[in-house]
C-alpha cells in the first residue's frame, strides 16, 4: 500500500490499479486482450479498467464519483467503480503488485463482465469465450486435417502464454501447467467460466433488465407502427413536393423493432425520415440509448472520440480565441472536457435536453449546465457566447432550420458557429444503402447536404470561413456496417426488447454469431483499406465554421 501511494503521488495519478503478480493465466490474458497499457497511461479521457483486485484512488475522485465508503466489492462492482473513477481523474495507470490473486478463480466470469465497462456491455464474456472456442477449434481442426503442420500449430498454441509473459513482471502461478496442458485446459476453463455463480452486480443488472423487459414487452405488443406520425407531402427544407423514396433503415444501434423510411427531395437533396416518429415514438427508441441500460456503452463510445473533439476545437482555435463557448447537444460534456486542453482560457458551457448535462456539470466538464431546449432558452443565452457549436445535433432535431435561426440570434456580431453533420451525399451512403451506420435510424430525422447548410447559413447572415471533410470522417464505413449487421443478428441475447426470453438456444446463437462474424468483419476491414483513397476525398461527415456578419 505504501509503495502504491508513493508511485501514485510521484506520477500525479488519481487512479492506480494493482495487478497481482501471480494472477492466473486466463485472467491476465482477458485483461491483455482488451488493454493497450501504454495507450491507457497516455489517455486522459478514457474509462478506467484493471484486473479488478485492488484499486487505489484519490479521495477527491472517490467523493466526486459518489462512490462513498466501499468494502467487500466483487470484481464486477470493483470494475464498475474503476470505470467511473477514471472519469473524475485524468491520469491513471495499471501496475504489477506483489499482492496475491488467490481464491479468485470462481470470479473469472465476473472479471469478463467487468470488462464490459470498457467494451460494449455484456459482450466481454461472449467475445472472450468466442475467441477461446475459435482458437481451440482451429488448432484441433488443423491437427485432424493436416497432422504435421497441425502439430506445429498446436505447439505454438501451447507456448503462446509463455511468450506473452516473457520479459514482464507478471508470473502467473499456473503458467507452466497451462502451457503443458492448454488443449485440455481451454475447454475446462470454458465450462468453468460458464457455470460460475453470478455476482451481485450481475444479478442486479439482470434484475433491471427483467424489469425493463416487462415494460418493453407491453409496448411492443401494442405494435410499434403506432409510433409513426403522418407522412409529409413537402420537403421540410425547401417546401418542394418532388419527394422520392431513398432508403429504408432499421435500428442498428439497439436492434429495436421497426422500419424507418427515409425520403429525398429531388429539388434540394435533403433527406429526412418520412413519416417521422411521434414524440412517444422518439421516447421509445431513445430509451436506454444514452442513459439507463445503455449508459455504459454510450459513455464508452463518447470517451473514445477524443481525436474528433480536439480537431473541432483546433479548427476554431486557428481563427479565434473565444472567451466563452456554448456546446449545444453536449450530453455529459465529453467534448468540453477535451476542448479546454486546446483552448485553456475559454469557458465551456453545455446545453442538452436530458439530465446528462447536469451530470457533466457535477463532473466539472462543463462550466454551466443548461437543461432544456435551445430555442426555449434563447432569451437567456443571447449575446453571451463568442462560439456556439452543434456537433451531430441538427440531424436529431425536428426543425433544424429553426435551430439555425436560434443560433444566429444567440450569437453576437462577429461570433462563430461550428457545425458537424453526417454527409448524406457520401459515396459510402450510396453503396451501403440502409446499412450505412450514419443514417442512425430512427434517431436521425434530417440529413443535410453541405450545400444546403452553406446556403442556410448565408441566408441568416453568417459567412462560412472554413469547411472540413476528411478531418470530420467518422471512422471506417464498411467495418461499421458489418458490425451493425452482426449486432442485428444477435450479439446480446439479454436485450429486454428482444421477442424471446433468453435461454441456452439464444446464448449459443450469440457465440455462433461471434465465431461466424470473423470472416464478415475481415472482408469489411479489407474493403475499408481498399477504399481509403475514396474516404480521403469523400468522407461520411463534414464540419463547417461560420462567422456572424458585423453589419
């Protein structure tokens, strides 16, 4: 303990995870598979992770995270606390300690569940087990089909743990036994992991899911078709009646039931959801996306977008040094937290409709947290901010033109407006059709071509100063589409809005999906590599910086 405290203070660390030196092979490998240790030390904005044995945290972080006095945590609960603590302290590390990791074998299932705090929730267990099964089947199949090279592969398979730990301070107590008996050890470990008892954290999660299942079941039994409003006959952007079907999308993020037609205006190119969901429908499809059951996954995704946050702030920093910046649709303020490292003299405030912005205020990520609708708060906001930003916000709003009106009124003369949006004219959107992830149905109600936005800004007295396309690109399109397909096939059998209560058949389907996903994802990655030149010049998103005229 004294050595850990000295190490943390010397390195200015607010969070330090202690990895037992003699932790069993499987448990260390589970952490290694999901952790780049050097990158973790450098990452001031990601979520916490560790071996789920012992954690040292600053008193300030513990108090800010609201964890309170904790004792006798199981690995899942400790994993949840570690993930949350990192959000309240920038510097963190994982170190090897002389403590013993004994009596913990029954918790291996829990540790893989705890890793769900840094990869999509509930997927750490099936992903790790699927990797175990796929690797083991590859080795066994090779030995049967081609004995000589198969035996060489089996030898490599057995030696691999020794190579992983060579030169490291970790000395798993069962390393020799695992290496000698790995073809037998892996199946036994697989069974013992599946049959391990559930932890308190896991039981609590399942209880929340069962409660949610009853609610979703009642709503879905009434039919999701009732969530569709009346179809619009005119384009909401230009008023034209020249509308045509564009794509039919599904809920690729959660897999909730429903089909969502997107139509395109032949005159201006605006793409919009038609018919649009009613407010009750939006509430149904937004539920458990950014909060509730989806809070951890949303947090993980938003914490991983730091490079985009920094690029947005740098775009403004090249033009002006603002005194005060309002981020509209800020969520918990992940952008504001990162942007202040680029513009340390700027005060970053945030606005959002949901309670997430209040959490951002408690974390200290936003200076002032406004909760409500931007247009309704306009009288309070007008003239107070040099910069207003709307990052992937307008496409979620029922009336994006009215939001632009509000932004133009809120800015003082010479103020700047930064907007980032998915690009419906992207080449990838045309090729992938309804599987293109940025459609993000049914959340995205409007998809605005760049030329339309440019014209709308000019009509409201804003001059476009800069545009970025390649810099705003939101990651690989084919791999994202393939992951969405795999997700729809059934990665999470515990989803409370799925039609069946999960059982052995559903969980077996999850493992089969993960194993079969390998060739699909491999092909998608190859396509992304081959289309890199296209992505450089035809990104899936764009970023625009405009200045309000002085006159």
